[in-house]
């Protein structure tokens, strides 16, 4: 990618949400360009003559939970022109997409709270605490449940018929005087009934208490967006952008971020539907095909061509966050990428990070001796390396994780 950029001789290149791990490469191949890196990932090195590197980690700030690539970009935009504060919802969407809602009741923390304050001051954002269902205000209940992908509810996300059955069994009226009811129409008692039905379902699916806890939290409503659209809800907006990128249609997501609310939004909604279905299918496949292997300190999931390398990270996140994996070990997944390369996605829990695990560091150290490159955050990281080196790499990861979690 760097070489193809260099071939165009651009005067200025901006890298957003990436680049901190590649400063040496930019310095070597993009000598003629001015470069701005807006990142929140672990830097390999921090400085080079032609590079402006803006990164919370260079200032002792938390990059994994306190601000996303979108947030760093937002602060640059705002410092260029105060008027750009109207872009604050994008900073919020980026933070939610990066699962930085790690504060109490799933609120944003760190520098993200500055972006949140900007958005609220401009009347572009409202927050409240409830069941985290997409389409809280407007969607028929079963659809809201099926469309919710963060948190992902195994067996329900992407499956409206299953959600309908669950609601009926719980005895919740779906209609009132012929009109579909939305979550906001439920009484507190009905919400409790629904919550306990969902809890039962998730435990049956093998999820743990923490995943159930994820069903309740702070909802971020983007007031500037039309009701009934997926981008009215901050988490679903993020899912939508994710879906566009991971289904190989990044330009649709880009159009929406830049303000297109017509054709692009319709296409994105279709893409998101396809994405939900695909994740559901992959998840079923992983569990049925019994492809998860347990080693002394990690779980591995080698999928070869069976899961798209752009979606393997999402599948890993769901596996670790729902508690489907029972032991206190991170998951390291591998899928085929372009050429002879494999893409590695590594995911851990917050608790493992507190115990000293840093997967970004593990990926960097384990990839380097095997002709690969890796990096990322403590709980979510990745690497690329030649397929032939996969087994040696996994063994090294296993050993490194063992060392980090021991201390
Ligand atoms: Mn990021």
C-alpha cells in the first residue's frame, strides 16, 4: 500500500487510525511527502523528519479506551477550524465502534468525553440508560432485537423469527391497538421480563454473566439523524460502517460519513443486513465445526478460507466477549489473506489486560522473527505473516501470553 501511495507522489498524506506501527516504512518510502499520522495504536517509533504524529500514547493518555482513530482525527479537524465541531458525532461513532464504552453503564471515558460534550452542546447527541437495543425509539420489538449486533446475541442477532418466538414465549405483547410496539413503549415490568428472557437465552447459548450485563447500558442517540435510520443510534452507525468495510464496500461507508443520506444509506442498510447474516453463519460454523483448539495459554482458531479475513476479527471479538470460551485465555484466530499471507486477529478480555496481558505487544514481538508485522491494543491486536510460519508464530504467541499473564 505504501508503495502504491508513493507512486503517485502526493504532497500530503494523512493516515487515520493506522500508521503508528509503520513510521519507519513511511520514512523510507514516502520521503518526498509531508505525512500526518492520526493514530491511537502502539507506536514502533514516534518521530521522523517529514512526519507529524498525533497519538494519545505519546502523551501518556489511554489509546485503547479513551480515544479512537476517529477521535484523534476529530481533534485535528477541530483545531483547523472550530466550526468542525459539527463532526463530533463521527468521533462518538468511532469510539463506540472501537468498543471504548468502558465506563460505568457503558459510557465513554477519557478524551472521548470532550467529544461527547461538544456533540451535546450542539444538540447533536443525547444519551440515556436502558436495554441496548438498536431502534429503541421506533423499531418493532422483534426487529430491534434481531438488528442488535453490539452486543451480539448468539442465536438472536440477525434472526427476526427467533426473536419473535422469544418475545411471544416471554408473554410480551407485540402490538398495541394494531400498532407494533417499540422498546420505549414497554412498561418497566415488561422490560424486566424481556431482560430475564434474554438472560436465560444467552446462558443457554453458553454466554457468561458479563455478556448478559452488556445488554444494558448507555444509548447514544444522534439527534441530527432521521429516526428509523440505522445511523440514528451511535452503535449501529458504527456497525454500519464496519459492515461496509468488511463486506468490501468501504466507499459506501465513506459517502455516509461525508453526509450522503440517500442512495448510499440504502445500500449500506442492505450491506449491514448481509453482514449480520454472515456473522451469524460464521459463528454457527465455528461452533459446529469444532475448530477452536485450546493450548496451554491461548485458544487458537485456524479457519483458512472458511471465514473472510476482514470478518475474522469480529467473530473473534464475539467469541471472547460472549463468554463462549470458558477458560481464562485469549483467542488467536488465523485466516488466509492476500498472497501467501495469513491475517491474525487476537482478542482478550478487559480482565486479562488488567492482569498484565498486552496483545499489541505480543503480536509485535511474535510476528517480527517470522517475517511478519503485528501490533494493536492490549485487548485487540493483529498481525500479518507468511502462512508457512503460522505454527511457529502461534507457539511463540502461546509462550509470550504465558509469560505476561504469569506476572
Ligand atoms: Mn482504531
